């Protein structure tokens, strides 16, 4: 992070977030559980809408999980806290709020 020091809690916070996201993805279960129509459920449009909601939620959670995993890899590589666009340090306040961010505020 250039001349900034990385708080000791960053790795623990990112690992906790990774575990939380993985648990949420697992709790959604296999996609087929959320896509099978209930025999007694007459509104197939609502079933389709719910299926879409589950798919969108799972996709968003997977994106967030990948961002957290990328941040953990960057910690291991020594590149955590460096903007991927300009190569400058990301402000500590931004990292505190968004520990998995890849970009400084100017390139977000």
C-alpha cells in the first residue's frame, strides 16, 4: 500500500466476508431447488420471477465473493491497496469502507 500501513484486521475482515458470502451462496442451495414449480402453485409467472430473483442474487453474491478473494490474493502478493488503473495508493478511508475495492476514488 505504498507508505500506508495495512491494518492487521484487514485479512480477518476479508476472510470473514468471504465466509459470509460463501454461506449465503450455499444457503441458496442448488439452483434447481428454486426453479421447480410447486404443484399447487398456479401462478407460473411468479415462479419465473422468483427464479430470476434467485439467479440474480446468486450471481451478485458470486461477484462479491470473487472481489473479496481477489483482495485476499492482493494481500498475499503485496499489491493490496494499490489502484489497478493508476497504480497509486487507495485512500485508507476508502479501503476501510470497501476493503475489497480495486480502484481509487478517481477511477471507481
